[in-house]
């Protein structure tokens, strides 16, 4: 468990954030694109190598594993979910829908 005096693994110190040494928004965006590309290539390999003819099932398995992994990491204290307002929840819902649709269409193609 992470103590009060230690930072969470995904949290920067206040000094680092103010000094401008690390801009995490670009880091997270780069990681998102890299992992999205890696997932697309991985899914293509699974679908073609094993002649797995169920792309929607693969998308469902991916969604289930992502949800379970996020839940476990949240319970372990790796991140604290932000309290979002109604507008932010709608944006998050639309982004989640587009992300899932992207994975599904990529798997089907």
C-alpha cells in the first residue's frame, strides 16, 4: 500500500509540475497512440494467426480485461478517479464509445 508521504505511481510532485520539466499530457497522449497501435497489431495477429473468426468476441474480451484491470489498479491506489460533472461525464462516455468502436471496427476489418 502506498503511504501518505509517498506519491502515487501516476502522480507528479508539485515541484516537477511547476518547473515544467515533464509535461505529462504529451507523455500520456504518446503512450495512448503507441498502445493503441500495439493493440491493433496484436488483435490482427490473434485474428489471423489462430483464424479466430469472432472479432466482436475479441473486442468484448478486451473491454472486460480493461475494465477488470482498471478496477484492480484503482482499488490498489494507483489512481483516484476524478469527480466529473455532467458535461465531463458525457464527454467521457462519448470518448469511451468512440474508443470501443475503433477497436471493434479494427477487429472486424
